[in-house]
């Protein structure tokens, strides 16, 4: 039997991981399905190393970088869980006020990949703040499976309000220029869409990566500019796009949508085998150009 390569892993394996990562399949079922691929020549080590995150890979900007300073800050969230906290990263070589970006994690808490994205934004000159939805449960536990299970126990409406409170907190920061953008991934992409819809003037610009839209009744409130990043192979999220686009057009919301060819859901996350460097770099360049236009 010939040895299978990571480039040969079938699409169904990525689909299984997506279902597992979003709560539609438990770990035992996911591993059992991977076992069916082992039976036809794939190694389990190859499959798990390709599909599951390895956060050693997710550091493009070191936390020791002299151009940034990272701290943890708390904020009040009266309509959420009462109190929140997040990772605040500030450029060290810029003075005065700064454009601000809220960074929103996936459905498993503030993991190393999202913290690195926050540092990348600060390195680019933004005041960047990444809240951890799991703060009231002790914070991201250092393991995505545990983090996902923890976040699943929380009330979605309260989590949403925690991010609204975080947006208001960082928008009023002493170093803020008053222009707030938001970028988020997967669940975080949904939260970006939600922040744009829940209050018309909360954010100026939003970049949802492969995120579902806010509830249809809220979309009439959208005034923020949106840069929507979608992955061609992400059928679960993409099925919402035609309706969402129609609603954005109805309210005259400014938006751009980019569909990344042959990209998987999660293609920007450089800690997993779904990472697509070419598409991720292009999407990130577009993100920085968008924020430079809308926030500076």
C-alpha cells in the first residue's frame, strides 16, 4: 500500500474537522471517521498533524518584539458576564492617538494564533485588543478541545454583549483616535458581523473571515464598511452569502467580498493544515489596506 501525503488528504477529512470544530460531531466520532482513512493508507499521525492545530507554528510576531508592548486589561460588561478581559497590544514607537482594531477569536477562546494576529496588527501601527470570551471561566485553558467545550457551555447572548462591551472599552481608550475596526475568524467573523449590525455607529470597518451574518432583523442597522473574506471550499458558511449580500445591498451598506480559490474554512490560521499561505497573505494584505483606508 503506497504512503499517502498531506497533499492527498481528501476534502471529506477537512469537512469532518469543520463539523467537529463547530460542535456538530464529538471527538470520538471524528477520530473514528479518520480511522476509515487509516484503513486505506493514511497514517493517523499525518491526519491529526494536518488537521489539528500546532501553535508552535503560530508566531509571526514575537511577544518580545521591541516594536510592541502587550498587557492584559479588564473591562466591565453589564449586559454580558459582568466583567471581561483581553490582550492589549500597543505599538511602542508611535506617539499620540492610534487607530483601533478589536480582534475576535474562534469558538474556543483566546488561543495563541489569535494573540499573534493581535501582535501583527500592533506591529502595523494599530492599538489592538483581543478579548477572551472564556475569561469568566478562567480564560483559554491552553487546549482547543477544552476551550471549545467551555465556550459551548456559555450563553451566546452574554458572549455577544461581552464583545460589545469590549468594543466600547477599547474605542474609548486614551490612545484611541475614535475609529474602531474589527477583525474576526469563524465565530469571530460572526461577531464582527454582529457588531456592525447591533449598533450602527459601534465600528467603522469590519473584516469577517468566514463568519456567518448577524440575525436578519438586525442587518438593517449596518452602516460600517465590510471586507468579507470567504473560502471557496467552505460550503457551511458560504450558503449564507447570497441572502446576506442581498440585505447589504438593500440597506446600502458599503462592502467588498473576496472568495479565495481552493481555500478551506480557516485558511488564515497558520497553525493547521488548512492554512493556505498564498491566500492568507493576500487576505491579510487586503485587511491592512482596508483598515488603513477606513481607520487612519
